[in-house]
């Protein structure tokens, strides 16, 4: 049994729905001040609110231009010369877990299956998020050569513990790899990963 670890979340200022609400809300308030036409005050407030709204819009749109800032899973892991993939060299018994949310990544899994078949190597990526969700998850990315295919996430009963454990190596560009299997030969695909007890065991 893993030790209970508080679930970490994406900061509110980086959460897309919050940023959209800020942009729309400030634009509406700026429009109200503009209609009030109070000398000096209206002009100052409109400019200030619009500046903040533009800043929020830039934070919202930046991930589309800069891949490493993307908050959703697609493209969050890029294999470079600095990336170190760590195979789990462990002879202890392994436990099989399902990969959840794979329904959202069927096209990605399809491409991985076409290139590598049913037996795959998966990279465990901490601090990943799902679209419109703030909670951090451990993503399961299938790797073939230098290509990365998002397949889903680890189940919630284990990913909180593993996210906390994997984040420090990830900051050094080191990622743990495990065996994964695609069980169908066509959509809808389901996947499982094999995690060794040493990885699931709480750190002392």
C-alpha cells in the first residue's frame, strides 16, 4: 500500500478556464468604465484593465507557440540529447495497471501501434495535466525511436504517490520507463503497464 500524498494541482494562474474568465471579465469591466465616461478615472481604469487582460491572453496563448509550455499532455515530453530514459532494472514482482483516459488518445495510440505493435516501452511523465483539469497526473507516453505518443495516465490510486516520486528525476530530464501493452489490434485500444514493486513502494 502506498503512503497517502496530497494531490498537487496546476497553479490557478496557469489554468485555461481561469485565464479565459479573466480575459472576458476584465474586458466586460473595461467596457463598463468606458461607458461611464468618468473623466480621467475611466481612461486609467480602461487602460489598466486592458493591459491585464492582454497579459492573461498571452499566458493563455503562449503554449500554442512554445511546446514546452503546453499544459495538456500532447507534446509535453520531447526527447532531446539531454533526456535520459531509465529502464526499471528490477527482478521483483510486477503489478499490472490499466492506463486510464486512453479514449482521448486513440489516434496517438493508433500511430504507436502501427510503428511498434502491441508490446511497447512507456515513459512515465510526472506533472502532466488533462485538458481543462488542474490536478497533476502521471502520463503514460509510448516511445518508438525519437517519437513520443501520449497514451493516457496512470490510475488515480497510484499516480499521486508516483508523481511526487518522479518529479525530482524529471527536473534532471530523467524519466522512468516501464513495459506497456496495447491489447487490441484496432480501435478502441486499451493499454496496461507493468510497474515493479520497487517503484510502488513508499520511499523511506
